[in-house]
C-alpha cells in the first residue's frame, strides 16, 4: 500500500532507503531488490510487484537512468584522475572540468554510501578494482600520511631559515 502511494505521488518506485513513510518503506524496497538480485524473491511477490510497476533494476526508469549516467561520468573522471596523478587522493574542491561536479565530494559520497550499506555491489566492485579504499576515512592533514607531512614540515622550516 505504501509503495503504491509513493508511486502515485512520485511517478516511480525508486524509493530512497531513507524515505520516511512508515519509517521502513525505503528499507523494504531495498530488501526486495536485494532478494531479486540474489534470485531469492518469491515468484508470486515478484509478479505482484512487477504488476504495480516496481523497478527491480535501478537504471531502467528515467530518474534512475539519469542518476546512473551521472555515476558513470564521475567514475570516468575518477579513473582519469588516477591515470593523470597516479593516486586517488582527490584534492578539496577538485573539478575535472568546468561542467563537472566536485570530484572530491563525489568520492566522499561513495564512501558515505558504502559505510551505510547503500552502495550497490556493482559500484563497490568497480571502485575497489580502481583502488579506492571505501572504508578509509578522509585524512585531516591535507591527505598526507604522517611521514610525508613531517618531511614537508621540515622542508618548510628549512625554507623559512
């Protein structure tokens, strides 16, 4: 019932996992997709949901297609960043081009989604294959490990003398 109400209101069934109706609709939708992906969703439930226009595979409705295309564009920019710089430590406010979103924010969003178990297995696999450590926290020292920071600090002191 809640799913039908959501679809009537928003014209799609791509319910965010955090959607507030009944406090669990988004989680329930997420679970149905997971069961479908794992081929464990009961056939009668699959048919019922399909009859109501439920989208099992994000990317097959207009909203999901737009989101998927944006994800692919950002992933491609991250891949290019790694090719150009040899690492995935995207600097603060970095933009690949004047028309793209901030790549540092997108990487942070992927880590946030991973932490909340909201990042798809497909996206996890692609990002990990690229070498992104999704579990790593953002470093508060300008992206440099302790040894490199110390070395740069000593260089700064030497320069000031």
